[in-house]
C-alpha cells in the first residue's frame, strides 16, 4: 500500500473542508491513494493538523462525488471505478452539453469563440508535451466555456455538479493508450461546428465526442 499522502506537509496549517477535500481528492486522482485504501479520519486530521470535523465533511463530499465509498462498520475507502461509472457520467454530460450547445449556437460572440479556440490550442499544446494534469484542466475548461455561453445558471450548476474534471481525469486514464494528442484533436470538430453556428453538426459533434469514448472503453475494458 502506498504511503499515506496526507503525511505531506501543507504550506497552510489552517484548513477548511473544501481545501481538505481537494487535497484528498488530488491524492486519489493521482494514484497516491489507490482503490481499496482506507481513509482514516483520525489519521488525516492528525497529519493535516485539523480537527476531525472538517475531515469527516470532506470525506462525505468525496462520497457524493463518487471517489470514496463508505462500508458500514469498516470505514471509508477509495472507490474502484468501473466502466459503468464513467459511462453514466458521460451519458449525463451528453444531455447537458447538447442543451448547452443549442444555447451557444444562438448566443456565442466572436470574443467567446476566440476564448474557446485559445483554450483548445492550449489543450493541444499540453497534450503534445504530455502534461496530463494541465490537459485535463484545459479539456474541462473547453467544455465549461461552451456551457457558460448559455447564460443558463441552472444548466451550469448542474454541469458543475457532475464533477466533470474528476470524471474526465478518470476516463482519460482508462484511455491512456489513445494518447493525449489524439484525444485533444477530437475537440476540433466541436469547435468548427460551433464556429459555423451549425446546430445539427454541433449537436452531432458533442454527442459523438462522448459516445465514441464510451464505445472505446467498453471495447477495451468491457
């Protein structure tokens, strides 16, 4: 079992729940905490220099995201993610992002298109340098900016509640042999359809972008 990553010292000693949650989450996503590892409240609290209460709240938040599972009378453990978990996330995203794309086709400005284009090119550069964490951040930002164009606050809130960055991280790890370059360039079809303001092509591009990833994962890892 890997060394408990919470033994790493943080620059700040006064931590809030969200910071503790982010810290443990990053440890899970990067593999420092592995599937099946137990997350012990008292140990985390001691190592981070905080009380158990914010640690307990952070663990509950991670349960909601789906990164941690609580087993009665045993404790909280890092969850092993299945293809179904990722598939469910992507299927919900298809519904939300196609709706967001409909709004975007109607509302997007030249300035917003330029912002999305710049993010896409930064993402391709990060992929070319194999900068995985940066790639995931920019991948998520690309899709987020399209949703933001909708100016639909509820839609954006629901999209954020899907924890897209985390599931993109997990899904991309499962597709690692595709290579980040191949994954990055697939966003160009979405951008081009949006730039053309072609609703049919844009909806098809968003849907096929995620459905193809599901099909590849099922074929590879079934």
